[in-house]
């Protein structure tokens, strides 16, 4: 059951933010937007509604009433490919699908079922594997656990019936009142580690889980009481392994 007061908290700022004039068509569109929002995210605070609407305004520049929210479940069940680019010019927009897709990117281990990617987009209806360009992969560091809106993407349906998304661009929904929280970044490939190292000055220290092929292994050397050696992975990622003794127990530490 929809709470009328809560719905009003969503609709009232939407009219101003999206510069609508409250025609019957616009009110119907906003009602549909709100209903789908509840399905994909559940009930939220007025601030969270505001940042979602602000994100839509940043992504969709013209003909906003032609767009509709699509859920992850709908993408998983879609029988055809989709191509969306909210920044496309009027010359090419006719060839594109007009869908607003939002969700959170989550890092999951590779499995027998999902071989295409270790990163999924999820909402309350499900999760779908993603592939990224180098540009979008670099943006993922600052987007994990935050709600994002995809501005350019393509749904690909494979012959065996499985679907995945090619993510070409996205924005994260901003909330100026959101306090900084420590974000754990779980790295599963050397490509991701390369991005981490390029941005290490902006990140807090933490532990990373790295999966990669060892291309080179150094000799073991002794520095004072510690035994140290290096391994080299793809993308020229070097890891120093230090072996030392703590209170009589052998311990291995990765630096």
C-alpha cells in the first residue's frame, strides 16, 4: 500500500526539479516513476528521493516523458537487445531505447554460472553481470555501494539466453549530507589493482584480494630478521611478501 504523504514527498520536489508543469501526462509519468522506484529500492527518505531525481535531471536532458525506469529483473527477462544513450543527439535518438536504469555495483566472485564479469548491477529485483570500458572501470572505485544511474549502456542477449550489460557511462547519485564512510574495495583482478594504484593517494589504506597470473618471482633475501621476496603479476603489479616471526609463530604478511 502506497503512503500518500510519502508519495507527495516524492512528487512535489519532482515537479520543480524536473521543471514539469503538472499536466495530466506529467502526473501520470511521475506516478509511474514513483511506483517503479518503490519496486527497485523500497521506501526511502526525502533526501534520497531528491538525489535520485537530481540524478535523472543530470542524465536526461530532453524529452524526459519519453523515458521510463527499467528494473534489473526486466533486463534479465528481456528477449531482445537494448541500447540506451541519454546524451545522444536528436539525429540518433530515434534508434535508441529510452530507459532509465539505476542500481548499485557489487563485486562478486567468478562462478560457473557467471563467467562474463565479477561485477554486477543490482536493485531489489535482482542482479545482472556487467562489462566495462576502461573509462567506466576507473569510475567504479568511487561508486561502490552508492546508487548510480546509467546514462549510456547496452543490454546484450547471448545465444544461450543469458543477458549482461555493457556499461559505457554512469553517474553516482550525489548526497551532500552523506557523511564519509570507509568503503572496502574488493579487488579481483590485476586490471582493478592497476586502477587502485593510480588513485592510491585518494584512498584509505586497506587489504586487497588479488587474483592474477604470476609472471616473475624473485629470490628470497634476508633483511635484518625478516625474509622477503617479490612476485610480479600482469599489468606490472608487484607484491612484496615478508615472512617474519611473531611470538614464536610463523606469520606471512603481504605489503
